[in-house]
């Protein structure tokens, strides 16, 4: 519905620039939720290029495009967009937290810690995500006790945060509601990483790390939104390693399963022999979503290109 309303504005003769920018933005958000990230990126880019937004709203558009790149495992592009948002609004807690996640996944632990601390200082409304990230960094530096303290802080902020309680259990320190009171918070830890050899960063499946917070402040005037981006498939030969295909993100498990049936009918040849995988992920500010995946397959890029030619959503993610 939002996409259709946005199209009306985009196709209208000579709409005001601000209305057109809002239309592209809204369509980008809608397409992102429908599991069509390439089109969403195109819409956000159109909204940015119109130069119709003030600094606060423009920062939010950069943030939304960064979240979309993040979900596509394009970490460098995501960091660039989060940085652009922070240049406009330096105390943007969600952008700081998300950039910290991206830095951490790419092995830039000192930069990640600085951003997590800055996000908490800026009043992050969901501090459990920053505390979890700090716990991951502490573990990477060999400080298990410090990591457990951060996981406890995460659970103190949100007792239902499953990733933190799971990690504590794996480390032999299961969480109980009164556990935090038994161990007062430590003083702010200086980040002194243990001398370890970091491997070359790998593309990490979105769901194998904590959910990427999308704490997007509401835009005041959003009504509609975006133009699809024709992104050519890479001409480079694919690697032999297998990857998963992500076919969309949906509000319910039933919707994800129904979408698979559509894919089976529309792309029977491309998906022959494959079965659906529905992965639940909690996205702050947006609730629980269900990602439809299949594979792994060794010709992931080729299949995605073929699905895109049929106007079906598809992105390649790691195993």
C-alpha cells in the first residue's frame, strides 16, 4: 500500500521536491521491509540526491540506507552511510551503535568500542545492544569476566534479550534476575586488546550476530516513496563456495512460507531441489521479522540474477 501511494507521487507531474523526496524515502522503506534491498537502496539514493531534506531528516535517510547495506553484508558501504548520518547529527545513538556493529564485524575493535561507548553516552534507548557489543569485544580481548559484566548489564536493561542470556550460559554464568545485584557494575574498562592475530574479515551472515538496531526516529512528514535501481550483476566468475539465498523478510512466519510457494511456482527451475529456511530476527524499533532463505548453493549469484530478472527479491548471504 505504501509503495503504491509513493508511486502516485513519483509519477505525478512536477511534484514539489520535498514531496518527491518523501515519496522515494517511503517507497525505499516499504521495499526494504518487503525484502527488496537493491530497490530500496535506489530509492534512498534518489531521496538523498534531491537535496530536499534538512540535516536531521537527511541523517535518517543515510541511516536507513546504511541499515539496508548492512543487511546485504556490504559493510564498507554501511559504515560510510552511518558516518554520513553522524556528520549531520553527531549524537545519533542508533547510527553510533550500528556503526560499532559494523566495525566489530570487520575486526576494527577499538573503533567499535569507541562507538558503543558514544552511543550509550548519547542516550541509546535500547542500551542492551551496545552492552552486548562491548561484551563481544571483551571476549575477543580475552577478558571473560568483563564480557560477563557487559552481558549482565544488557540483561539489566532488557531481561528478555536472549543473545546476552545465551552467551552467559555458554560462559558458565547463567543469568538470574538478582545476579546483577550480586555483582556491582565494574568501572569503565579501558580497551587493551590482547595481542591476537585477526584473520581477514569474512562476510558474516546477518543472523549470526546480534540484531542490528534500527532505532530510527520517526520522520514528521512521511507520506509515500522510490525509483528502482538497476544494479548490474557482477561479471566476475563466482567462487566455488556455497552461499545461502535470502528471498525476503516478512512480518510473520506464515507470510514467509506463503512467499516460498510463490517462488516455487515462479522460479521452479532455479529453486529445484531446494527447501525453505525461515529465520526469525528481532529488529529494535521494527519488531520481529522472518527472513526467507534457501540453499546453500554454489551458483548463488547466478541464481539471484535469474530471480531478479523475474522481478523476484534475492540477495546472497553467507552460510
